[in-house]
């Protein structure tokens, strides 16, 4: 989803802050210095939502990486029978309790 930007000169930050603040609640505002985009202003709510979305995407990416590793393990035969693994773990735990 691409959002439109409003573009305003940096002097408007001092002279028309309320207007820029209101614009930033609708869409990001690019602030220019000497005609070149320098800074982007967005509402606090949009910023928080964006950060939460990025965090969610990073978590999903981590899950996908684990799933890809697991799929590779299966393809390459790096697997063990679950019952055997649990028996081995329980045996080690029994040995530790003695």
C-alpha cells in the first residue's frame, strides 16, 4: 500500500506547524530543505502502527526461517523418531536423579 506524501518546505514547520500536524494525520509529510526532501513527519499513531507491523513481520520471518530449516532437515534426513528422543531424554533425567 503506497501512501501519498504531502511536501512542505522546512520554513512551514515554524510558521504553519498546526497545518503540518493536521496533514500528518492524513498521510506522511515530506519536509524539504533547499528543494530536496530531508525529513518525513507522520502522526504518532501511524508511527506506532508502523513499528508494530515491522515487529510482527520480523516475528513471522523468524518463524518462516525455522520452518525452512526444518524442511531442509527432513529433506536431508536429519530426523529422529520422537519416541526414541523422549526415551533418551527421560533416561538421561533418570541418570541425573541418582
